[in-house]
């Protein structure tokens, strides 16, 4: 639980914050009656302001109360005072209708209003005895007011959810993490926040049609929702895991194609796995195993295409938690030939694939594949290699003549620069690489190793020697 003073510092309305601080000072001074009266005053001022904000944004249900406030403000006559008393008596009902608070919070705040009346009107007590509330009452009322209303912006469930859906469906959707976290999570009340996260989880996992937007592909919406779930999980992993788990049973019964796409877009999010039981995890492992079996033991000309979604699923092998959950991932990757392996590595460059770089270069069996592998698998993983992995990769590159197709020398130079994280220690490894190229020049080959050595040396020898 947040410290009370920290909660007060988070009061959303800067004009109301001094009232809340004054109520807190009364509480700390032992003046419980004054603290309760001021807490109710701050609450009313805040709710009236929030309702007015919603009215300005077009909320019809806010019009009546806002109109009464506007007619009474700035006047000190008896009619205006009575009008504002009427506003105070109905402000909680209006707040519930606008989803600023829920029914439970309304009940708690009604207790605050009753205690405020007892504090402000001693004559309500029998025999004129003054109401003498315990100090704990004042603290409890202040905490309820803060949690239910004061620390939240003027935001309601229906409006936030509609705005979130509109943002997702915008053709110009960008998915900026800071904006999404601020607009649809941090500045949203807890009840509305749950609705937003639940809405995102439903679409990311189940890919339902959007009747009002038939031109928007459910898969595109699901991808955007998954992007938002990652942002929300960074704010509250437990909430995201809970609401994703809500759809796990329905998701487990969907076609395999949908499940693959979901695994592709959410597989590296630990909140996704938190809601899946052992049976579903076993099913997903079998799905991975089936992908691997279709490619295992085939020659390059026999091997089927690896669909992009399949490549991204297999690339989850780089995520430790997923690798432990789906033990078929590593055997599936090991069964792929060089081209398919490179396609998988390209999806998720990182430390895990460091040892795979040399394997891919060793297995290259055509000039085109050599250039492709260097471009999509070798270069992206260069910043993650260790010194030993660099030595193995360069050794395989130098030894396999099929790695030296058109444009590869330029890839080698870029590879040198991309290994800068290894510092001067890499220079000896690169000198060994140049020596191997020169040694290859004295052997029969389909490529001109002497020319390759000369061109590579011209571009990196000076760099090596200058460090």
C-alpha cells in the first residue's frame, strides 16, 4: 500500500490537492471532525470538476449536474446555496452513472457523507451531544476518497474502451509505448483499466471479427493488441496474466492456425504462459514438433517452405522460459537445413544463436544462400557473438567457398564493424581469418581466394592495425 502522503501527492486535480493536504494536516493534528469535513469538501470539488470535464467531452449524462453547478457558481444567495446542497446530495449518483466510481465505492463514500453531516451538524445527535469520531475514521475516509476518486483522472470505462478501440483501428496506428501506457493504463481508473486489458487480450488471442469494421483484418488487430499487451504487462504483469488466462480455455479450442499466430505474437510474453495449463502447453509442444518433423532429414530441394509464422514460432527457442516449456523447439531447429535455420535465426537475433552462426556458414551450399545467410543471420547476430563464436564463424566463412557469392565481401566488412563490442581482442581473430583466406588461395577452388583476400585486406587490414 502506498504511503498516505505519497497518495496525496498523486491527487490528479492541482486545485483540489491543497484541500486534501489540509484534511491530512487536520488528521495528523488529531482534529478528526475537521479532517472528515474537509475530505468530503475535497471529494465534492473533485467530482464536480471531473463531471464537468466529461460534459465538455460530450457526455450527455453529465449535463444536468454541470448545468446546476454553472447556474449557482459565483452567487451567494440562498437559492444558489440550496442548489449546491442538492448537487452534493446527487453527486455520487451521477458519478456512478458516469462510471467515475462503482456501486461499492459509492457505498463507502456515502458513509463519508453521513459522517461529514454528523461532524458539521451536531444537532443531529440526540440531546445535542457532539459527534466525536475516532481519529481512525478520519484516516479511513481520506484513504477511501483518495483510492476511489482523488488520484484518478476524469475517465470512465465506456469512453476509455471506445477510445482505445478507435486508437487500435486508426490507419495511422503507431503504437508508441509511452502514449499507450499513459492514455490507456496509467491515467485510467482500475475498473476501466481491466476492461481495456481484457479487450486487448480477447482480440490478441481469439482474433474475433469486428462487425463494425469488416475491412480491418482480425489478424492485424490482434497484432496491435499484442503490442499493447506487452506495454500493459510492463505496468502490471499480474493483471495482464489474469485476463489473458481468462481466454485460455477458449483459445485452446481454436484452429491450429490461430494458435500458431498467437504463439508467434505473444510467445515471449511470460504473462501469456501464466494462464496456460499443462495440457495446453503439451499441445503447443506437439505443434512445434510437427513443424520440425516436416523438415527433418530432407534434402534442400525436398524441404518445404517455412512459413513466416512457423519461423517466428521456432525462433522462440531463443527465449529461455519458452525453451524450457516447449522442449521440442531445440530438436526442431536442429533438424532444419541451412536456409531454413537462417530464416529462423533472422526472426530473433541474440546471444542464443551465437553458436548457430558458424553452423549456418558451414552448411551453406550455394552462392545465393551464402549471401542470404550472411545478410539475414550472420550480420544481425554479430553484436551478440563471443570471441570464440567469432573465431568459429570466421573459420567457417573462410573455409566454405559457397559463402563467397556476390556482395559478400561488403558483408564481411560490415561484420568486422559489427563485432566492435569485442574490442581489440577481436583483431587477432580477424588476422587469423585473413591468413586462412590466403592459405585457401593456394588450393583449387571455384572462387578466386587470392582476389577475395586482397579485397578484404584492403578494407580491414588498416583498421585492424590501427587499434
